[in-house]
C-alpha cells in the first residue's frame, strides 16, 4: 500500500533526489580513485545507493533528478540563497558528471535543467504522474519536498517521501506528525521558521511549535492576525509576542515561502510512464564504464541487465 491506496495495481514511480545522495556518499565514503586518477569515492557510494534501491524496492519505474548547478533561479530573487554552503570540494566537483553518467549507464532516466533544482524537477514530474493515477515515491532526505506528499484520490495517485538512509517513509499523516502541519502548509511553515540549510531566515523568536500552532489555527501566513485577542485558544506561549513578531516580519516570511515553494510546472519537462520504465542496465554501457572507473565486484549487484 502506498499513500493509503489499497489498489496494488497502480504504477509506482520512484523519483530520486540525486544531489542529496551524491553529497551523502561523498562524506560517507573513503577516498577512491579511478586508474586515471579521477576521484570516485562519491560516485561509487552513489552507485551503491542506486543499486540498493533498485534491488530492495524492486523498482519498475524510476528517474534520477540532479541540480543543474549550485545556483538556481532562486538566487536571482534572493542572492544569499544557499550561500552558507560554501564552495564544492575540488575532488567532488568532477564527480557530479560521473554520477550522472553512472545513472544513465544503469539505464535510469536522468533529468536536470538549467536554472532549476532537482526539487523542482521532482515536483514537476510528480505532479504529472499523480494526475495520471501513478503513485510516486520521492527518495530524499530534504524536508522541503514534504509539500508534495498527498493521499490517493479517485483517478489520482499518491506521493510519499522515502528517506533511504533511515528507511523511513512519510505519508500525509507522517508529515503532520513530524511537522505539525499539512503537506500543503510546508512552504508557510518554512516561511515562519526558516531553513538554515538553504540560508533562509525565519521570523525571529518563532520556533516549530509556534509556527505549526499558528498555521493550524489560521491556515496561512497572510491569515495570521496581528491582534492577540484573535489568538484566544491557540496553544502557544506568549500569543501577543508571537502575533507581533509575525506581523512585523510578514513580508519576509512571504518571500521565504515563495523561495521554499517548489516549481510544479517547469516548461518543457514531460515524462510519461513508458519513458520512466526501468528494464535493466545495458551491458554495453555499464561494463566499459565500470572498467574505466576500476570497479569490479559492484557489477554483480546489478539486479538485471538488458
């Protein structure tokens, strides 16, 4: 059952947030090098992640989405976006292209597009697939994508988040339990609490519990009243202080909400179910690549070939 759906026949599509798992692999793996001296530690770890997911989840439909670059259209709106992340390590930089090459060699569809992040590509693909009745598993550890989670409805599929490293799945109920708000309120929630990972400021003095309580009571940032009398019954400490802080920083919170909202309709990005089918790894692509990288035993873990 995916996202509360009882219909086991619904197609399930796995959308992998590539950059999340490239970075995780980089910091988890020891240094490795190809025979020509190219660093490959992150690439090897990423390949292991893909192969584990393909095998354990018995994947039939899949895509891997990558950021095009370290900056996106959001930096045009807010130049400080993700500025605290610093420069990409020198030995990681060339591995992004290698990870893309590995994914393609394994027969996986890959998406990346100038000015957009992997989150936006995942959101666009998920929106299209759900409308076609597919269930979507977004493989990520990024809380921003919790805004995509939804239960299945007649004629429409579901979306869940799956954190591969923790083996944890979040459906609509899980999002509410973790954040205290509904999936569609996640951008408002981030607008109030901010996101240190993306260098997005929150409203000073507003923590997760206050933000969640305000959104449950009033729905959205715009609807949160400045008058503390309207907060009667809302379970927050210091309602007057919280109301004043949000009112004083409302415009900032709305800008952060805009930055935290994923793009669900990227022009020109289309993918039907047939184009996302995983039939297996083509030997004539994967074997020469693994040989060039100096990888030997890992090829035995490929679940199937074409």
